[in-house]
C-alpha cells in the first residue's frame, strides 16, 4: 500500500542552471534571476537625473541580452527595490547599456548614491518597441517632454546609425526650465553630424536662456509636417502627449503612425502583477509602446 | 556593510520618554532573536531605561510619550535642538494616545479627583508634534518591533522610509482570521493603517486604531457599517477616540 | 476521464491513507459566527474526522496555497561591495481535500495566467505540480452564482473529483497518481444505475442555484457603462480594504517588497498579494495616482474580472463563488453591482 | 570619617520611569535623604471615568509597559467581580500562564538587563554582549521565553489583546501548547545557570527591619486574588485594601506614599517569598537555600534573589498549567457570556513588583463611574525612601566615599525594581 506523493522538484530542472532568456516569453525560466551588472560609468545630467552605464558581467548573459528601441528593463537594486527603466542607448551597443534615471523614490534615490563600480541587476528586456523598420523611408518626428527624452534616445540612435534609410528627422524637446534639459552635450553632434533638426523650448526661462519659451506645441509652428509620410514618437507626461497627439491628429497624421510610450506602476514586467494594467491591457507586455489609436481605445489611458 | 560603494554607519540614538507607559521603549529590547544584530546597528548614547550612559551627541532622538507638564515642554525643546532627526515613537507621542482621554475633563477636576486637596501641576495632553517639529512618526500602542527594525535598517542604509498605506484588514485576511464583525464585535481595521500584523483581530478582538488612519480611509462608510451591525453611536465614538489616532474621523 | 465508484467507508480509508503519508489540508470549522453559523477554512488535518466534508464553503479560497500571501522570490547575500542572488522553488508535496468545483475552476484560471500565459511562473508551477487535489461537489448556497458563469461543473484541473451519491462517491479520475493511489482501496466500475444517479445529481445541483447573474455580453456592456453614476454609488461604500481580493480564488494582483535583514548580511525580495482596491495600487513615484478615487478602484476590479480578463482569455476571471460578497463589510457583491448596472442601462434606453 | 556629602541623582537610570535621589550629609550627620519620584502623573483614575467596563482592562494596561498583563488581569478581576461573571476554568489557567510569562519576562529584564550591569561594573547590558556573551545569551533566551508565553496566550507581551472580560478571546492550539511546554522544559537549565551566575555575585549586606505585604495563598503561591497579609501579622480581605495601603501625599514626590503597621512597608518578590515560602515549588526552595534566603528576610537587596526563585517557580508551574489545560482538551471557546450590570468591586493581583489593586464603581450601563488604582511601586516608595536614609547612615559610619554611597543608593533603589511611571499613573 503506498500513498506517498513523490516530490516534483523544479530545482532539478535544466532551466535552473541556464540564464533566463527574456525574449522567449513562453518557456519556463527563472523569471526572477537577474543579470548582474557593474556600473562602469555615471554621468551627472541634471540635479535630478543621472546616466548610468551598465555592463552585464557574465559574457553569456551579455550575449543573450539584446533589445529594441522602446523596450525597458527591470533594474534591481538588491535590498531596496526593482524599477522599470527604458533603455536609453543604442541597440547596437553590445558592450554596455545606458539608463537615464531620475531620482524619485526609494530605489532611484539609493541608485543615485551608488558609486562607480557598484553592482546592480537587470532583467529583461520587456515590452513592445517602436516599429523602426516600418518607419524607414519616411520622415521621423520625435517629440519629448522632460524625462521623455531618455526613451527616445534608443530610436534616435537607431535612425542615426542608419541615417540614409530615413528622410527628415526632427526632435522637438521641451522642459519646464532650462536646467532640466537632458543630454545637452549631444545636441550639437545630433544637429551637425547626424543632420537631425533639433528644436527646444522651455516653459520658464532663466536669465541665461536664449532659446524659445512656451509650450511644446508651439514648436509645431516652426516645422513642416507632411502627414502622408511622417511617423511620430511622443514621450512625456500624459498631459503633454494628449495635447501633442490631438494636434498631430488635426494635421491629418494617421493614428497608427503616432506612437507613445505609457508609464504605469510596475512590479514584475511580465504581465503578472497587474499594477500597470489599463483596462484589459498590460503596459508591460502589450506596451509600453502603443500607437495612438490603441491608447484612445483604452478608457483609462489618458 | 559596504554596498553600492556606500559605507553604512551606526546611528547614534538617544531614547527619551515623556508621559507614557514606556512600553514602546521596552519593545526596543524585545524580539530577542535579533536583538544583538539590532543593537549592533546603533550607538546608544542616551537611553535612561536600560543604560547609565548619558550623552548629548545623538543624531536621532526617539521620543516616547505625550506632553502633559510644563517642564516636559522645556526638555522636549532641548532634545529637538540637539537631534538631527526627531522620531515620535508610539501612539502617545504621535497622537497623544490614551492620555488624551484626560482632555475630556478640566484639569482642576482631574487633579481633584486623583490628588484631592493636594495640588499637582498638569496640563492638557499634547502629542509631540503639537509642541515641536517631528521628522518621523512610528505609530502603534506599542510600536511593532519588526517595524522599528525595518526603519532602523533604513536609517542605517540611508533609504527612504515607507509605511503601508492600506488598512489592517488586508493583513488580517492574509492571516485567514475570521472577521471580528462576524463574531459580533466592532473593529476599526478597515480605517486603520496596517503594519502591526493585525495583532488585535488575530486574537479575535477588534482593532482600536492605534496606528492612525489608513490613507483615504472611508470614515462615512465605516460608521454606517458599524451602525448597521447594531453598535450604538457612543460605543463607536468611544472606540474611535480611544487613542486619539483617527484624527479625521473624530472631527465629526 | 476514468470513472469509479467508492463507498464512503472505503473513501475514509483512502483519505486516511493519504493523510498518513502526506501533509494534508481539508475543510475544518474554525469559528462560529454571531448567528451560530459555522465558519470553515482549509487547514492542516491529521485524520479524516478532523475534516467536515459536508461543510458549506470556506471563508477564504485555496488560492493562498498556490499564491501565498507572502512569498520570498529571491534572496541576496551581501559580501563587501558585491552580492549573490539565490533562487529556489521549494515545495513539499501535499494533498488538499474537499475543494468545490468553483475552487478548482479558480485554479484553472490561475493556471492560464501563471503557467499558460507569457512568462510561466516557476513558483506557481512548483506549487501546482506538488499538490494533489481532491474535489467534491456540493449543493449551492443561497448566494452562490457559479452556475451563471458555468463554473458549477469541473472538467479538468484536479486529480480526483467526488460526486456525492448518498452512501457512495462517484469518482472522476483525472490523473495517474489518483488512479494508482486508488488501487489501495476497493472501488467498483460504475453501473448504469450509478451513471444515472450521477447525472441526476448533476442536474439537481444545476437546478438548485437561487442566485443568477447575467454575464452575457458583459465586456462590451461594462465598456459602455464606464462613466455610469453607479460606480460612485458603490464606490462611496467601498472601504478599499482589500478584503474581497484576499478571499477571492482568482484575484492575483501583487506587489513586490525588498528588505534588508537587521544583520545587514542578507536581503529578501518578497511578493505579496495586493488588491486593486488599495489606494496606492496605481500610484507612481512622485505621488501621481492613476486611480485616485474609490470608485475608480472599485470599478477597476470589476473591469479586470468581467471585462479585462475576458478580452485576454475569453472568459471572465470570476468563478461566482461570492466569497467577496460575503466577506465585504460594506455589502458590495458582484450580483448587486452588475444588476444595478444593467438596470441603469435599461433606464438610459431611449423611451419608445 | 567623611563629614560632608551632597548627592543628587537626577533621573535614575536603568529603572522604569523618572525618580531622583537626594542625599545631604553635614558634619557626619544625615541632614536629608529623599527618594523623589518626579514622573508626570497621568491621572488614569480620571481617564477611567465614563469608559465602558470592557475598555477598562485595555486602558489600564497602558498604565505600565512592563506589567501590562498584571494591570489587565487586575482590571478584569475587578470588572468580573463587580458583574459577578464566572470565568471558565481553562481561561483562568491560561490567564495565569500569561501572567507567569510576564513575571518571567519582567524579572529577567530586571535581573539581567538592569541590575546585572551594577555587579559587572558596566553602564548597561550592551558592553556585556562582548565581555560576557554567556550572560547575555541567558538573558535573551529567558526573556524571549517569557515573551513567547505572553505572545501565545495574550496575543502580545506589551498590552495584551486576548485577555478580555469573561475569559480569553482566543485559545492556543494543542500543538502550540505542546511546543511551548517543551521549550519551557528546555529552558529550566538556563534558570539554573542564572542561579549559578548569581552565586558568583555578592549581594550587599544591608538590613533594615520592615513589614512585608502580599497576597496570601491558600494552597499555592498566590498571584490572582485572595487574602491580604503582612509579616507583622495583619490579615485583611481583598476588598479591605484601603486599610492595607493607607496612601498619603508628600510634597517632594509626585507619587503617593503608603504605610501599614510601621512608617512604611514593602511589596514585591521578597514580600511574596516571605509570606508564602511554603507554597514554592521544591526546586525553587532549593534555589533559595543556595543563597541562604529564608523567610523572613529583611535585606532589600535579596529581592533580586527572590526574583530568581520566583522565575524558577513560575517556569515549573507553567508546565503544570499547560498539562492541566491539555487534559481539559483545549476548548476553542473559553469566554463566558455575561449580562451587563451595575456593581462595585476590588481586584488584587500580584504584579511582578508587588501587589496591585484596581477598584471600580460601574453603573447599570456598564460604564465606570469611579476608579482607584494602587500600584506596587507606590507602596514601595516610602520604604525605599526610609531604606535610603538607613543605608546612608550605615555607610557614613563605614566612612564610604561619595561614589560608593551613590552607587549603593542607586543599587538599593534598583533592587526594588521600581516601576515609576506606573506608580504615578
Ligand atoms: C516602461 C517604463 C519606463 C520607465 N523609464 C524610466 C526611465 O528611463 N528613467 C526614469 O528615471 N524613470 C523611468 N520610469 C519610471 C521609474 O520606473 C520610476 O521612477 C521608479 O519606478 C520609481 O521607483 P522608486 O522605487 O524610486 O520610487 P517609489 O515611489 O519608492 O516606488 C516604489 C515602487 O513602485 C513602483 N513605481 C513607482 N513609480 C513608478 C513609475 N513611475 N513607473 C513604474 N513603476 C513605478 C516601482 O515598482 C517601485 O519599485 C519608467 C517607468 C516605466 C513604467
Ligand atoms: S477583523 Fe477587522 S481588520 Fe480583520 S477583516 Fe474584519 S474589519 Fe478588517
Ligand atoms: S490591530 Fe489596530 S489596535 Fe491592534 S495593534 Fe493593530 S492598529 Fe493597533
Ligand atoms: S465571486 Fe467574488 S470572490 Fe468569487 S471569484 Fe468572483 S470576484 Fe472572486
């Protein structure tokens, strides 16, 4: 007579010894295993934002990790928390990953205190990306508000590295104050070397500011937008993209050529914790990149 | 610990008590299993109840008890001046606690009742925050040692300190308790900030709200529910006022 | 599926055999409420007689056996400036006896999310693989509405299911483990009469439902009623206490918390069951809350249950056990809210 | 010979609450010696007015963070007597078990955390973690055990939750009780080690004849309710507590003073020991004999030893209690229903620091209309005060230094394990 249940020990399964591959969503893997990274460089951008260069230490994991513009990773600061952060570097850069992070809470505050050489973890990449291939042969308009420039750097690098595949490329960038402008050191290169038209604007000028002041929508007056062959990516606070997208809509740009990246609270990045749900949609797996139509279609999105 | 390139430092603390039962201070010496590690995070420069050392070079002052005498105000102000961070620990310090029940009466009346002819100086009870600026409040009657440990670790590592925003019910249901209302008793769990591990309902008695309100607590609905369960208005008020912790609920 | 019939006394022998060899949980009375009604929970049992298989319904669902309210996902050990992560999925085999069809269907829904969806969860998988489930049918309570959602019958997701034929159980066997264990006791092949009785029992149960909730077309309907004033009416009552989500067999939303131990040598990353009703469910750093009002949060729970999930997985996530309704102090329950919405929309129809 | 002395200890450390020691000696004569309690009065008696009877135990528990279980039990006893509520036997046993947890926790806290540093010459227990780890381990294990008992039975150590009018709101399970019993059994060797440890320390030799007041056991060592006795032969009923305590006010202290047959009397472990030696567990008696402690002992420093003896006793008695509860089959519901009625009653309980009284008048709606609480330390304060004078006199004769006198005076006050905030409730 035997009634004993045999233990089915998952710990003995082969995937326990393999690095997880987050690009293969359907296989069982150690979903909470992080790739250990070293912070190899820290660039102070503003009082609130820093750019971190992260190198995945394990060569196999470094090999596995690849992402597309628009995707994000979960950044783990052991002991303090895990946060979703958009990858802000070129997808061609297989050496290190750039993350532009604002100091805004428990985990990010800790991270801002971290020194070069510190070790953190990442999982990912997660989420949808911008349809870069589909945009080829068209004008590309990138519109960013505040920290929104961080996720736009990945598509911008993509375009710059394949500059002749795209037609006119413009970046419209607005912040509240001049000192909040990110990546100012790269503007000249973008404009002169990469032939990107860059227009900036601030809501409130200080005494040194010589550029434009006003809301980002005012920049539209300075460029010509051809609704028939322009793709737009908008990234910034919800109020901003509501106005911007409405404007673009009135210019006649089809909704499925406008892309936004949504931000919601996230704890897993894998469509499980539901914190990022908008209606029936997970921002982490069905997004964060959505075309404007999908966003309008989500009752709660904006 | 050196981590992220940041060296952690012991927190220099002073522990001070005012009008209260010193139960919260005692909590600091509880949870024996991790007490040695806990003490290792601290440099105790002033803690009268357990130590004869008395220093003034503390960074963090843990202040227990409410204020109910003139000389306490003086002493508290001195502590405030010396401390970089002043932490109110326990419901007495945070809200006035049960001591607030004294404020229902005039002070002469109270002195007469207990000391008769003999004159004793006393004043209306105030919370620490009513007298000086408080940097951090750790509520609870008594405080939960787990929570204090967590906060001390945050202080040592320099991390932001967070409290649950949700009510006690969630912890209570996670313990698979039978809701105290089903047992015919009243419970303030639905409007009280969690973090205690639902100690009271886990012992089948109602929560009394010692940790103050949960964020966005629904007082109106709660009152209605309590009335619907057959509790009288004065009975509900008595519970709500017990620790003087549920500020907004008492305005009514 | 293989069917067998077992006498109740043999069944008791069978269960006692399982209990002896494995950690076993079953319905046990834990309290009596103010009206003298017994309150049940799934608790560990050491003999068949500790269980009450004629129980009405457990207060909380079995969810927490698979998604513990708190669970360590990984640990970090600090060493100098460095750390190591460790992960493991340790679960000992166990038996749960007496699940109702809606409980099993609730697990089947969780399976869709945690095993069959994107990023299968090894934590859940380990627990699911190591749990032996014995289900049991029952006559519905006044307020059960699982029949409306077609969850009063089970098709899969269990090892063994018992239908009560009076002095015997009609067994549906859905796993080789169950089949083998049953060799330890005496079972018989169902006779034609047994089959008839079994079907009669099923029909009887189906006819016994007193509460119905009309769920057809609910997803689009909820969409239309997104701005309905009904939400405010119920939202004003809601305590946002998370009780409904804790007792629910399928609510699975969670949060993650990390904490460093007092020794400063290790840290834990924990998953803890959360609820979309909780005030900071959708709050982000800096304080912006995507669902600032009680009604927003209450509405969201209904959306996720009857619309959101329905779109993703072609069925509502609710199994109709009404645990949430029973547990809610404010008297909010799916039947009343949904009926209210339906009435509301009738009122809005243009008069003809 | 030392002629002048001026000692002022402001806020004595390692005691619960605030008290000052003032000693003035001029030309070899004691001019002044005072034990002045400067704790802030909280007016619990006034706070109790208008409170529901079932909230009284919850409120009075907050009189003291160390002996909150005793306050709760005293309050319960007063309420239950007033309303003539019959508490189920199992509940009584469990309450006593919780009480034992408190006694153990409180005594160990005093002996090994607060008093021990005096004997090891440190300012607190913290340096002992490094220098005498074995002492600290003992302290943590035994105090931990006391807390575990309280947590299991009362829901929490400080401010218990499950001790309610009518009984106990939640009973522990059989498995929990069995585990607890096992743990207590394992810890007996620790209390033996404490006995061994204290054998190596010498208690100051100081005697001042005094009167000791406590409850009197009828067939066992007394904790909850019973007759009141004194070593001077006074015997009174529980309800006659006022004749036993005779509280009065002095100007220099916020706590009241008390007296009986003499100018002052003492309560606490030594008082209980002196009055009830016969009821102690044999093993506990044996421990007492090791220290030469026999009734009636008049050295207040021996209160420390009496506490060790009591720890031993309560641990052994706890095992007996658990056995009895297990025999009774641990019923789930151990709370009697009752009808609210008007009444007046007195509850007397032996708190760790001595006998504690609560006296309530309750109206027909179950609301407290009048309350009186007499606290152990209040009763001890006068005795401490007079001991102090005698001690200083003897020390002057021996030509001791200021430091020595200060140290010994502090140790004397600590030996009473005063709970000062309690005494000025
Ligand atoms: C897809 C995506 C991409 C992002 N990219 C960037 C980026 O490139 N740079 C950047 O600085 N920030 C980015 N954020 C925002 C960033 O995730 C939050 O600032 C961060 O989570 C705050 O965490 P905290 O622990 O410091 O704050 P706390 O307030 O302490 O947050 C506690 C927890 O809540 C969750 N949380 C809080 N706020 C947010 C939020 N805004 N979004 C998601 N989860 C949140 C996280 O899980 C966090 O661990 C992005 C967010 C999303 C969703
Ligand atoms: S007992 Fe209290 S805390 Fe627990 S669920 Fe009920 S109301 Fe909430
Ligand atoms: S349950 Fe309520 S009264 Fe009890 S400790 Fe928690 S918050 Fe305080
Ligand atoms: S009835 Fe309520 S508790 Fe049951 S499954 Fe549906 S939502 Fe969950």
